[in-house]
C-alpha cells in the first residue's frame, strides 16, 4: 500500500535527522513508525494466549507475599502521613 502525505519543512528536517541518526532512510524510518503503531495479530485465540501466558509465568521464582505491616500506610509514608 502506498500513502502520500504532505509535511512541513521543519517536520521533514526532523524526520531526516532521526532517520540518519538511526542509520536508515526516511522511508524505512517512517515505515517502522507506522508498523509499530499497528497491533499485530498473534494468530492465537484468547484461550491460547492465556495458556501461553500462564505457562510463561510458571518460570518466575516464587516470591512470598508481603506482610500487612510491610504494605501499611504507616510503613510506606512514616511520619509524612
């Protein structure tokens, strides 16, 4: 798909500067911006994504929950309120 847009000279200069800093052409830089703005479908159903997330979470180490004292307002803010 080809899209043509008109941008002002200041925007064009900024775009070229950012593209050059990244070592890519302006076209490649704009393409990467547009592609990163569009969410990609993983091809998985919600149930499959959920199962994959649960599976990945099993690899985290066990961390015991904090005590009520550790998360109390007084222990977080002390004399400040």
